[in-house]
C-alpha cells in the first residue's frame, strides 16, 4: 500500500532565544506526529524563522512549500494554527483555496480545521480575521512603544559613519568622525563639489560607512544632510502605513517626526554645518550644475549643442558634457557625418571657468551691468546691486573670499560657453561686453583649467 506523503509548516516571527526554542519544538513535534500516523510518510518540514506572518513575500520556506505542492510532492500539509500559516486573511483564503484545487488539504491542529471539509472555509475565515486583528493590535502596541522610546532620546536604526550606536545611544568614533569633519570642511570651507570629494576618497581607498569602496556624489550629499553630525536627532523620517505589507515610505508629514536638538555629541560645529546647508540649498542638491549648463554649451567645430553624458571609471561615475553630434553613429543619414571634436567638458571645469570670469569683473562694471540688464541682477545680488560701487565691492569681496557665487547669479549671468577643438573655450556673460577665452589641458573625466587669458 502506497503511503500518503505529508508535509508540515511552522513559523516563528523573531529570532530571539525563546522563539528559537519554540521553532525547534514545532519541527520536532511534526516529525513525531507524522511518524505515529498509520500510512503517513513525512515528505518535508518547511520552516520560516524570524519572519512576519502578515505577508508571504519574504517567507522563502512557505513559497518553496507552495512550489512543491504544485509539483505534486505531497497531498496534505499540517500546521499548528492559523496564525502560523498566515496572519493575513486574504492570503489564508487564497492559498488554502489554491491548495484545495490541487488536491492538497491543510490541517490546522489547534483549530481543528481541515480545509478539505465542506464548512472549513467559513470557520477558517472567522479565525483568520481574529488572527489578522491581533496582528494589527500588536503592530500598534509596538509602534506606540517605539515612539515613546524615541521621545526619550533612544536612537533606532544604524549608526552613521563617525558614530557608534550602543544601547540606543550615539557616541563619536574617532577615525570615522575625523573623515566626516574632513568631508564637511572640503565642501563647506574649501568649496569642493560632492563629486570631487567622492573621487578624492575613492583614490585614497577610504571605506564607506558600510565598508564598501564605492564613493559617489550622492553618498557625500547624504552625509552632508545628516543632522546627526551637528548633534541633532530626527527620527521617523520614514514610516510603515500598512501593517500587512510592512513596506516603508518617506514621511512627508503623514506622521509627526521626533526632533531633538543637541541630543548627542556633535562631529562638526554648528557654523560649519549651517554653511554647508546654505550651499546645498543654493545648489538645489546635485541638479545645480545640470540646470546651470544645460543648453548653454556649444561646439566650436560644428555649432551643435553639448549634451550631458555619464562616464564610469576607477573613481566612480562622473558627468561630463560632449557635442551631441559627436555622440552619433559614424553616419547619421543623408550623408551627414558625426562631429570630429574629441573634447568633453566636466561640470567642475565649466564652473571653474565661469568663476574665473566673474572674479575679473570690477565692481563698477557690475553696477553698469545692473543698470543695463534690469531686475535679474537685483534678484541675485540684493539691494547691493544698486547701492553704489562701495557696497558692491564689499559684497563681491565677501563672495570671492568664500569662493562661491550664488547659484541664482550663475544661472542668470551665463550666456554661453563654446568649446573649440584646439583646446580653448570661450565664455560670454549677459550684461558684459567681452568674451573670455581660456586654454585648457586634458584631465580625468573631461578637461581641467590650465591657465586663462582674457581676450577683449
């Protein structure tokens, strides 16, 4: 007589010691129980450890059990109770129906329900609803408790670069803290771009917070925006709107955040932090250079526009600008060939050329430009644009000391950049009657300034 193939499923929701004991006990129980039944043979025990019952998405053993049922490996599944099988009523009904259609019955031992019986689904629906409601209440209790802990200053999540997290408390980690201070200084005090800092750290072989070697501009900006480095703490930046799916989403005001100032020892001082935040705000994040240069760079060979391109190398991905016609295939139709110019232009190189131009303009000509071009310079430079040469000189001196012009000013004043195949480029500015011409040398990721000459 052929023996009936029987499987068992068990689950615990955490990996704590008492839960692990329960987990092992469940598996041992099913092995003994099936061995004692005449005509039954144990096919497999499917076990998920440390996963929630409200979703089947991350339950690998559960998914493997379904796959084996579809393959006809067994005709019966044993499980302790409905809450072990699923705490989501829709999943419970969906999968027991599918298994029943495959000729596989599920028997819930503690609940006394066999899904092959006629009234099983009614009783299953009632008990599954109770299991789901208990899961909702548990979720609310956990969430309430975590919020109260956050209000007391307990830190949840991972420690950022430069800190240790022990028992909910952040303490500076000297080596990482020194690297963070260097990043803030390079960006805020020395005016280096996020991409430039990432390339520098990549060349030096510095590991990231998680031990990886891949630095990028976005990683640097994330560090620069992290309020923990100035000693403040903001929690509940994300939340879980649905206890069944457990998917997190960014908190855009749906739930109140927990904000605590001067919560722990800072890594950077507040003046430097505020200087960095002002610069990030002025640049509009990483899109500043793209917005500034898009549509304003022309090719001195064919007259076509330069377009943004991404280049991957040993220092990570970097954006540069190249003639759009040079990016085409060798023949583009109607006998038209691609542009032969072989030069590209990096964001940093273009911004450096623009800064050099502005550095050479005296205050009296800024005043003249303000009078000729109307309101745009007033929006960028404030009342000093019309307050006379002395006020303008003071403002320009302050800007040049910091080495950073307001991004709004750069966007308004740049008329265009032309890149020539002989290694020179020209810059023209609105309101000024000259064209600046620079000679450039090849460098990594595009071209970098070697020296500049003004051509009247």
